[in-house]
């Protein structure tokens, strides 16, 4: 039994030493992905595009709502025998409005999700390139960390890399 115990302790010691020596070669860092995403110039640019599209959608939607209200106001002024066609028109306008609303929201959500995916893939590519260039073994998203020393935080470096190709007009606007 003591030979077995000695053998197990020896194996454990060898594995422990190998792990420690391997760990000494690890270069680890982490990135605040939410912050990098939010402060990436392409995210900010797309937010402006999406905001404009949302405003256009709201304007078009409000125009359709106004048409429904106009028809409803007109309905109150009509004689009973002339109300049926206007009521049908109002129902058609309401149905069209609901379909328009549903379709536009679906389209905007789909477009937003595709753009987010595209931006995240770009960020991942930049982080991977940085990791390879700087010899990192592992770079984590800060969301999976319970604790990470500030010396391992690569967020600022990654943001600098992402925004170095920012168009000149955007750089001027940021300095104001």
C-alpha cells in the first residue's frame, strides 16, 4: 500500500509541476466587450442610421394613423346610408396599419441583429489578431470573470485598435 501511495504522490507532484510550468507560459487578458461594442465607431455610426430609419418609420406610421382618424371624423358627418363604405375603408386602413407596423418592426429588428452580429465578428477578428500579434494564450470576455486584475484588462488597447481606422470627420466630432 505504501508503494502505491508513494507512486500516486509522485504522479501528483509531476502533474502539479508540469501545470505550474505551463501556467507560467500563459499570457491571459480580458476585454469589456459591452464597452468595446458601445464605443466602437461603427456601432455609433449604425446607431445613427437605425435612429433615422426608426424616425422615418414613426413618421410613416403616424401618417397612416392620421388617415384612420380623418376617416373616423368623416364617418361622424355622414348619413347612415353612406357610412358602410367608409367603415369598410377604416377597417382596411387599420388592417394595413397593423400589417405595416408588424412588418417594419420585424425588418428593423432583423437588420439590427444582422448588424450587431457583423460588428461583433469584426471585434472578434481584431481581438484575435491582437492576441496572436502580442502572444496571448487566452483573452476572455469580462462577463465570464469573477475577478480580473486591472493589469490584464485589454479594453483600452482593443478600443484603440478598433477606432484607429475611424473616418476623419468622426475623429473631429469626438474631440469637440
